[in-house]
C-alpha cells in the first residue's frame, strides 16, 4: 500500500448518478453484521467480494447506473482500468501514479491506493450458518407418469390365423428335436412304482393304483426302447399317441450348438445297433407322412408335417431325422452302418419332403384355400417372402403384413405391406425406427404408384419435422404438385441460418426464380459480412450455388447475379485467413461466374496460412479465467450453434440464446439444467430434475419459442439426437423415444441388458451404451462394464465388449463414452481403462501427463483431462492417440467445471457464469460473458 501526498483530492465522493463498477462497505461505520448483510443483499452469482482497507469491496460484473445517494455502499467507478471512489483530476492521478487494476479510496481527505489480488477474495458462503438446515426430499403431488408407450409388436401368425388346427403331438416332438429344444413332456403323472414294488404288488394280488393304465404286454415298450427314449429324448415317439401336457413348461431357448448329449446321441445312432431301432421309428413317421400326402388327406398331413430349413438341412435337423450330410453317391448302401443305413436314401428324402410340400401348396391354391397354402410356404418351406407375395396377390393384405413383420423380413418390405394393408401409421412408425423409407418407396413405386406418392410425402414430412429440410426437399422434389410444400420447407430452413441455411438459400434461388428478390436480399446480407464466424456459411452458399450451376451446365442471369458476389466474398475471406479453400476450387468458382473481367483481374492468391493450433513457440498455450470474470447467471449447460451463437441452460431461470458477444437474442421460459441439441442445430431439448423424474421441454431455436413436453423418469440419455429419435435409458432398459409425439412414446426398446445403463451416446451411424453390474469378490469389488453397439438406422446389434475394474469399495468410477463405442473408465487405481471403438482396433493407451486426474472426457481425436489444483480447476486438452498436451485452461476457484465436446468445438463452463468456447480446428479460444 502506498500513501498519497498529504495534499488530498478536491472531491471526496461521487455525486449524482454514475456508472458504478463496485461498492465498498465499511464495518467501522456500519458495524460488522450490517456490512455483511448489505453485501449479501447486493450479492448475486458471479460477483466478487474482496477485503479492502478493513472493509468489503463488492465488484460488479459490469458497470451499473446508480444514484450515489441511494447506493447501499460507497460507489466506485471504473476509469482507465482503476476503481476510484471519487472523481480524480489528471494532476491528482499523476501524483498517485496507481497501477492498472488497483482501487483508489478517498478516506478522511486522503487518497490511498490498494491492490486487488486473489488472496483478498472472500467466500461469502462462510458467512451463512447452515448447520440447522435439512434437505427435504421433493416428491411430486400428482400421479406418477404412465409407463412409456410403444407400438405393440406383431408376432408371427399362428396356425389358427392360417385356418389350421393344432399339430399332432408327434410333429411337435419332431420339430423340437430339429430345433434343438427339449421335447415336450406328457401330462404330469404320479411317480411310477419301482419294478420291485410292482412285483410285490402282483405277488400279493394288490389292485393297480388309481390312474395307472393297463398295458398290454405286447404293446409295452421294451427295456431297450425305453433306454432309447431316455437317451434320445424320443418321448413316446410315433407310437405312443400321448398328447403333451397343456401346462408343460415353456421350452428353453435353442442352444448355441450341439451339446454333449446331442453328440452322444449322434454317435449312438451312427456307431451302435441302437441307432437302427431309432432310425426305423423315424422312418415309420416319415413314411406315414408320405402316405398322407399321397392319399390326398391334406388336413391330416398338415397336422403331421414338419418344417424344413430353407436350403440344406441344418445340423440339428440331420441329427433329428437321421439324415447324413451331402455325399457323392445317392444310392442306398444297406451294408454300411451309420445314419445312411438308418434312414436309407440320405438327403434325397429331405428333397422328397420339400417336393410333397410344394405339391400340397399348389393343390391348396387350386382349391382356393389361400391361408392354408400360405402356411405351407411360410411354415413348412420357410419361403416367407414368397408367402407374403402370394397373400398380397390374393388380397390377404393384413395377413401378409403380419407375416412380413412377424418373420423379421426386410424393413422396406414390412413398411410396404402395412401401407397396402391401409395401416399407414404403423408403416411410418416402422420406417422411422428402421430408416426404411428409402427402401420402401421404390418397392411401392414399381407396383402401386399412388401409395408410393403418399409414403414419399409422409417421408418428407417426417424429415421436415425433424429439422432436415434439405433432405425433405430432395425426397419430395419428384412430386411436381408438391412444390409449394418444398418451398415452405426451404424458407424454414433458411430461417435457421448457419451452414445449412446458406445451402438452402442457394437452392431456393435456383429452384424458384420468382423468389429471386427475396433470395438476393438475404444473400447480400450474408455475403457482405466479414466476420470469421460467418465464413463457413458464405463458403457453403458459394459451393451450393456452384454445384447447382454445374448440374444445369448453364449460367443464367439470376445465377450469375448471386454467384459473382459470393465469389468475391470467398476471395475476401481467403485473404483474411478465414477460409482454407484451395486455389483450384476458387478458380473453378470464378470460371462458373462467366465474368471475364473478374477472371482476367484475379489477383494471385496468397498462400494458405499455416495454423499452429494452440501452440505458442512450440509450447502449449495457457488460458486463465480468474474469479472476476464470473458472469451474472449460473451456467448448467452450454452448446455452440452456427454463426457464433451459444445456447446456455440457466437452471430454473430458463435457457438463453446468446450472440457471439454474449447479448441475449432469445429467452426460453422453461427450466433447463441439461441441453440435448439436434444434429440439425435448429432445435433442442431442455431437461430439469423434478425429484426422481425430469421435466422435459422442447425448444425451437429458429422460431425462438419453447413448449413443455412431459415428465418422465430418465436415468441417462444421449446428448444429441437426429430430430426424430432420442435414445434414453431407465435402469436396465434402453429406449428410442419419439421426439415428435405429443407424449413420451418409444418406437424401440431393449429391456434387461444385464445391468444398469450408465451412459448412452448416439451418432449418425452408431448407437452405444454401457451397462454396469457390481459383483462382490473375496477381497475386492469387481465392476463389470459391458459396452453394446448398434448400427443405425436399422438398430442391429453389432458388438458387445466387457471391461472389468477391481475396486476396494463399490464406488462407481467416472466414465466417458462416444457414439462410436470409444470408452474410457477412470478407475482411480492404475489409471484409466480403455475400450475398443466399434468396428475399429484397440488403440494403444495414451501416456497421460502427471496430474491429479479428476475426470476424463473423450472428444474424437481429442480428449480433456480435468485436475484439481491449489488455485482452482485445470483442464488439459490432449491428443487422443498420444496424450500430448495441446493447451491448458485454469478456472480459479473451487467451483465445479463442466466440459463438453460438440463436433469440433470444446465448451468449458461453470456455475459462476464463466464460459469459454474453444474452436479445436482453428486453435482459437473465445470468452463469452452472458448478458
């Protein structure tokens, strides 16, 4: 502290109304309790409090106009980097010579200079006594939300749906053996008495037990037959005639391959005399089936018919039927053993059955028994696609759709059949879930052009509702009488701005010449700007315009009027270093303008700038965010948008759309603690906790309005969505939620995934989620992670990978997951554990620098490592492959810091209002102060 000369300033305080940058409270004048009360009354999140001259200095984030006689403390203004409590003349400032960043207080007629350092910062939270405060669990007063609805799946049509009765018990037993399932057991009976007990009863002349059937000695199965039955699971075979129990337990799922018992039974059938007896019984069954077909008794034949695999018989079918594999000689060789001798004829018997089924199908078709004929195709011959076509040809449209969906045929075919069955809503749901619009529309156009037109319009409407206006225009453009609709979609897409809006503006100018004046006015506003944030949009506009002109092979006057200013804007951005467009690309655009003067006067293009990223003199750049940079609003989430805009979540205060300089462009009055951004960047979802539930709201960033959606339980969720489907998880169930529905509705789900879902990530082509199942070992806990990866949009499971982490205590480790399956688990012992990306090789683990690692966030080729330091929270931007440090960020204070990667940008923000937007491609850091 330095004292001024004895001669004091002429003015001791500010008077009137001034721009107040800070307030000083004097405990000696007000009393300690009153000074603290006034500080707390004026305090807001983001304001800094310092000890200064025995009092408290409250520094405002931005100057505020205030009347001095109404101020709660001594007002200080900001003049040339100094905080002063009274107006100073140039002479008085020259005498004091205060350094920039200090404060000047005039007290008792003297001016004194005080520095402002981090050590003088006061945590006002320590002034509050919260020892008696208790947390009250909040519960909703209304009824809990209903479970998430989903379309009822259609099962494969049953025999009754085809107009057939129940199959014969022998057919059920044979089918179970061919599919590798347990043979259905007969009706539960009392345990049979042992042989010794029966002999004693016969000797004593005791009557038979109630319910014990009288068995003829000639009809009783021999001991050898009973042994075969127990070994081969033949139950009663073809001769028992005992019906299976109606309360028999459900059969277990098919095994992954032949087990020990199956291999033993096959060896007995091939290598021992027991196989001969078994073969004769199977031969009798098939001979009986042939006789029924030959006699024309189709009703009874279909009861005994057994399904055949499409193509060659499977291994299970060979074992069940006693058929050998393919062989060169098809002649019967009775002298040889094995199944060839057992079943005589080999694989040609399998083909004979197929031929009988085909003949039965033809006969049923001639007799007009369409459903039964379709049953033969679908159930016995496994020709499901042919059966669907057959049913459609004969007008059984709903049954054809049920068969196509129940048998999991191609999604495009399923959508086509439901459209023909007049259930368009179900067709659209399936197409949205599986992405089958592009396959279903051509299938319909070949045979039903009117229905294809309807489905194409619905496809475009779904895309437009999801915010993909460019794709919606491409889909519906072949329908000429829908051009008014496509024009409306183009206009809505242009309103969204950014790169996508610039492309649609170019297409609108080419496709609709009557809109030229409107397009030209908007284009000139875009092209006349010189900011770096708008350079990608200007480049996209010029490229889209050049592409359209290249396709038509002719430059019209309208197109030239748009292309010439676009090319000039590109040249200007290239000279300013905003673009990395190559020379030949620029020259091609100049040629397309047809402007010979511009081509002749084209200056030599400067070399492309060499970007060093964040490195300064070969060292990682460092960025410090001090406490004084805190904003007015706490930030719970933030996502970057086109043109330098930012969408921030302010908790119960709602969400705000900010300009690049922090100005508020729009306020959304819905609670927002988490944001889920659409990939089209024109809409978002806002989430807010409500006890065990979450309040969901939808934000329209183009029209700048918000609407409440619903309350639902959501444990974890993907941080972005495609505008159509959003993937969430509740306990051990993963769902694809229909964002376009009025309430929470799922179009797809995977239940019971083997543990609680801890993370969900979705991208354009892959969905990944991670489950956790803790298990108690002898001395340590084993945290079993499993990563599932599905391909999109067909939602087909592609890979599963397990990762185990051993811990002393059952603490859930921090993890980071990307949509491609790249996984990092921060175990706390031994460093992070890494998972393999879907479809990629396991990268070698990067070498991380020595640090107190608190969290690790993956971002493609980058990753961010958070550490706790003595002065605040630090973030190191690292390369994913090597672990090399690219940049360092330090946020002073102990406030929790959030890190989020969005495309090629890194967002850093905390709850005191500090926000940094890091452009990873350019190596630029921009600080945004919400206002």
